[in-house]
């Protein structure tokens, strides 16, 4: 039996839309708000209540999930758009986006002043993981709040892991993303050698992607990562590696080598995906 939770959701984009659909289809009560009416199409056919204002959404929600691009968007929704003033004491606000750990700690402290709890819970898996409901959520914040939200996390993720106090979810996600981007740099380098050696890059990719040299980012090339979406992903990767660098430096660590490799991996993404998909149908 599903708990009687009212879930508010803001941010019905490529990843947030499928996450909201999963919540609505699970039997939990889904409430949504969007700046643009066309965004509501992502939850068409799914049980939900669409709200004309953030105030009415906040008034009925036990949990409010935010799937936005960066921390500045959270502040905009909370302050300029007026969500904070409408939240009930005891509400749990969850940030599903990737951002700065210290900024998320500041948001948590700010919300605590009005007795609203905050979890930083960035998710990994992109739109394909959201559609398949196989996302991983790295969660920081109050452990009891995390336990309360588990029924919601289960609707769109196969792993939701409590990493510790406020900000720790963001730290964990940034470490994950650093691994992704440095693995990508490995692929950029190795397939660059293959090209210079005259090997068929696409055929090598097909073989390696199911062999011991594969990785999650390699397997995503040509499927979740297409030449069309690669420039957008490059922008997100560059943003995330800056957050990673800041987080490591703030904690007394030297991330320079990882940052350099990560940036070079992001910079090589478009060329790599174009080469491994060249000549294929719909490439």
C-alpha cells in the first residue's frame, strides 16, 4: 500500500518530466507547476494536479521536488518566484539537480529557519535512466527526512543512497561525474590512436563497448549521447567540473589533474560521438 504522500514537482524537462510521470503513475499524489503550459504535456495521461501558482502547489505538498539546471534556479524559485513563503513547516524540499555542495548547505540552513527540511539529492542516469526508472540518487541531509521520502525515490530510481549530512549528496554526485568525464577522456585518447592507426573507429567501438575496456559513458555514445545532444551535455559537464573543482579546493584537496582530464574529456565528446556513429543510419 502506497503512503498518502502529496508530491509537488517543479522542473518538467528532459529528466524531470519522466521522473514526475513515474511518481504520478506510482499511486502517489502528484502536483506540478510549470512556467510554460507546454511543459505540462510531459505528464499528459498521468494522474496529477496542475497548479496555476507555486503558492497553491506548496499549500498541498508534503514533499516538493526541484529538477532545475543549477543552484541559481533554486534561489529564483524559492525567493523571486515566492515558493519559500508558501511552504508549510515540516515540508521537505528536494534538489534533484547537480550543484555546489556548500551552496546547497546554505539553502538547507536558510530553509531550516522556516522549519522546512532540505535534501540535496542529485540524480545520475540522464533522461534514459529517468524513462527506464533506473536513476541513482545521491542524497545528503537529514536521515529521517530521507527515510520519509524513500517511497518517492523508489518510483524513478533503483539506487537512492544516503551519503550523510547536507551537501554530501552533491559531493558524491560530483565525484561520480568526475569519474565519468575522466573515463570519457580515456576514450577520446584511445579512439584517437585508433583513428591514426587506420582502424575502423565504429567497428572498434562496437567491439570495445561490450568488452573489458568499456564504461558507462562509452556505452552511451550513439544511444543516449548523440551528435545532436552532445553540445548540450558538454555545457553541463563543464559546469559540473567547475563545481567539482571548487568543492575539492574548499576541502583542502588538489583536483587540478582530474579537472584537466575531465575538461579535455568534455571538450572531445562531440568529435568522439561523431566518429563512432559515422556512416550509421540516423547517425
